[in-house]
């Protein structure tokens, strides 16, 4: 399914300077990705132009990729390259998603006691002009995060909020992404939600892919402590004696000075790591995949955060979350292909959420 790439002078998509569906432009390559946390990550594409003077693009201009009328990726140009190609030129562009903007913004604020991550996440996003100011998709984790002081990149602030999980017992992981939603907004929206595998977005069978599942206890941790208050304090160890015979320890840190917040983060980590869960390896799909209802759909719509069901995993199927997606458009000359990286529980969730830790086995 060939995509359409457009470039605009602003994130408002009000003034277009390039449309790949026009007769003067022909795409020669297209690849885009999404991941957790973050949402839209990277887009790379190339196209032929008749003259170097046709290059009317500039860094920071907005890139939008559409499949049909649906926006499947949006970000901003960071790199423009051009080279001679036959009688004309080939232009190569790299763009990054809105999550990268959070790395360049700084939040300096102190929160005495807040029982919602919404307040903090909204403050971290306030300076990002490339995303919607509608924050209604940011869920309330319901965990007391204060007292806490932030003075650093906004993406680090958001990652710290995610470490605590939600208020369930045991806590569920919290995910964050910036992407388009079915509401059809011009700007991508921030979304923060509790992990759930209830609603299936895609269905696969082993015969349709090279998916590999490995059962291993190598990444089980059953003795967890958390350092908090800038590392000056540490929680008591949370343990689970039934998960594995040997003791496997792990320690990581959070920004908060609150014992309540540190305890929540500790319990969230233990809940994810105390048992040996199936470890899914990355795999590929071509052209189409069955959606949650069983209908065939282009893999171009697949993204991180979707829930996938491996139907013929014994005894009754295996449901997992997609942690990252890398899509390459075949441009009508070869099959479209998507590389899927499943969410890797139990161990790597803390790596994805950006926590620092020490492990002793």
C-alpha cells in the first residue's frame, strides 16, 4: 500500500510545500517507526526531483505520512540530503517525531504532593507547539508522586512519572506516546494509559510469520529495592519467595522524595519481574495482517502500543503488546514489510521506561 508524504511549513498543516502524490515528485524510499515510550519516532524517505533548484524544504518543517486519508506518522525534518541521480537528483530526508521535542525542553518545578501524573505530564508538554493541547487522553495513574522536584529535560520528567505505575494492586505499567488518534486532530496528541491486553488489535499465526517465543527464568527478579529522595533514602526490600529458588536482587532510583511513591514504583517492578514470562523475539510481517475482528488490513497501520494475539500458541493463544514497529513501504514494486518488536516483559520494561538500576543475582 503506497503511502503519501506531504511537507508543510508549520505543524498546523496549513501551508503545503510538497506532496508526493504530485506528478513532479516520485518516492524512491519510505520508512517510518513508532515505539514506547514516545509514539512516532523516526521517518526516512527519498524522492526524485528534476533540478536541485526544486529543493524548497527546510529543517523543522512538518512531515506527514498518510495511508489513504489516515495520518500514520507526523514529525519534523532534521536532515536533508541531495545527490545526483541520472538526469535529475534524489533528495533524502530524515524526520523525527514529537517525542524528540521533549528532549529539548526543560521543566523546573516542585510538587509538594500530587496524586495524579496528569499535572506533571501536562507541565512537561506545555512548551511543545508541535502537539495538541488537548490532554484528555492522559490517564490519571492515581499515585502520590510528591514531594518531588524536577529540573531537567521534559522527556526525563515523563519517564519518571511512568516508573510508578498506576494505583492498582499490584500496579500496572504506565505507557506514554504522542501520535494521532481516531478523532482526526491536525496535531498529534499525547496519550498516557495503563497497560492492558484486553482489546486485541491484530491476530497472527505462526505460519504467517517468523515469530519465536522463548520461555526463560533468566530475567526474573524477586528482591527489589528503590532509592529515592535523590538517592539519600532506600525502601525496604519487596520479595517474592515463590517465583524462583534463588534470590535475585534489583535496585533502581526515582526522583521523588516520597516513600509512598518509591514503594509504588518498587511494587510495580516486582509484579512485572517475579515470574518467568514468555519472551517474544522480534519478527516480520508482509503486506497484510488480520485485525482484531479477523479482517485483513495493511501492516502500514500497525504501531507500538497495539495488542497482538498469537492465536495458535498453546494452550489458548498468547496476547502481547507491541513495543516497537518499523515499517518499510514497498512502493508498489515489492511487498510492504513491518518489523515488530514485542514488549519484552519482564526485564526490559524498566529499560524502556528509562530507569537506572543495579542488579545482583
